[in-house]
C-alpha cells in the first residue's frame, strides 16, 4: 500500500527549496513516506522592499505558519537563525537535523587579510560588520540586500571586493567554489542557530511530531538550544551584533558568545561549559555573566 504524501511548504527561493528538498529526501529515505514540496509565495518575496520594516525575516516564517494553520501544508523547513527565539505554542520544532557548518564565509578573489585598505566588503548583518571591523577597521563595510546569487554577483561585477555569507547556505546552493576563505569562530562568531535547519509542524498533530522526530539530532538540538537561550536572555533582536556557537561532544556542551559594539572597538566575549541536558540554563547563565560585564550597553540601539 502506498502512503499518502506529506506536504512540505517552502518559499520559492533557491536556498529554501534546496533545504526543503534535502529534508524531504532524508525523511523519505528514513520512513518510506513520500513528501511533496508545495511552493508558497510570501509577502516578503513579493515586495522585496524594506524587509526590516516588515519585521525582518519573520514575514517568511509567518507565511509558512499561516499555511500550516490553514491545513494547506503538513510541515515546513526554516533556517533556524531566522526563527524568533520565542516559540509560538501552536507549533513544534519536531526536528533539528544535524548541523554541518555553522561558519561564515568570504566570497572574494582575495583572502580577507589580503584585501587592500579601503576595499569594499558587502554585508547587511550588524554582527558581521562589528566583528569584521574589529579585525580590519581599514576596510569599508557596505550594507547589501538580496539573495546569495545577487550578492555574489556584486563581487563578480567588481562593484564590491568581497561579500560575507553563511558557509552552509553557499554550500547548499552549490556555490562553495566561490568561497575564498571560511572564518573560524575565533575571528567571527556565527549567528545563534546559523547553519541549522528547523522542521516545524502544528503542535496539535502529535503523530506527525513523532514521525518527523526521526530527523532530529540531539547534539545539534542541545547546541542550538544553548545559543538561542543566550540570545533570548540578552534580549537581543535578530539584527544585534551577537555571535554564539555551542558544540555538544556527547558529554559536554561548550558555549562561546560575544557581543561587539557596532564600531568593533569593544567586545564582551565569554565561554562556559555544562551538561547537554541543561542547555537552556547554560545559555541563560552565560548571558547573565555577559550582561554583568556590560554586554547590554554595547548592544545599544540594537537590543530588542
Ligand atoms: N538571514 C538570511 C539567511 N538565513 C539563512 C541563511 C543561510 C543558511 C544558514 O545560516 O543556515 C541566510 C543567508 C546568510 O546569512 O548568508
């Protein structure tokens, strides 16, 4: 007997459809249940303009959630770093699949250290600007928007000397060959949850939550739980210059986080370790220690 296909709602961008297809394939391989992708055009995709004024990437998330509530789709795949840290109780993150690469990457013809003084580096992220400024205050940081292809195109055309994007996203859309350098976390701490995917469905479908949970990776879940608890406890918005990375080696969860002033001159950077079963506590504890050292002052207007 063939089972009915589950409907996986996805934005139509290359990154979104690729990530959704990866999850669909992994689920079908594990369970034998077919998955059908359902393309959804979101308000954010249509208007393009002033995404920040629409509430940042949250518009993409809420469009998919609306389709879950309407029953048009069974589940959705999000980039975890685009999800608000406060979970809407109507939905469950049924699976957090294994995270492979959390780091940021430089797309350029040159290594970061070899860029000429005054070279133009494109990134729309205050976190990346603040941390890169700490390393190279002599470069010019230019805000940019658009999908990865558009951003890479500005390097190819010579309009910019480099752009910085998540390594995971570049690899997923087949642009790994354009990466000149991957930043290690000592240089550039990624956004909380960067590189991880979240598989979400309605909380009132426990059978589906259980079925999707075959894709969950407990070590990824504990790591990103700590990162996101820290972000939430810092009361930082998605545009705040906050970096965090946690790694669960199966016994110990190590968390490192930084808050940098937007000019790159001041930073509070701290690490802590704990039990993976206490991931959220670890994140909250490290956030409290960072606030005690002035992290909230550094965030300035970027908090909330
Ligand atoms: N904010 C946009 C966004 N959301 C997820 C990714 C890439 C994939 C990931 O980080 O999981 C990107 C682009 C980028 O930051 O380069």
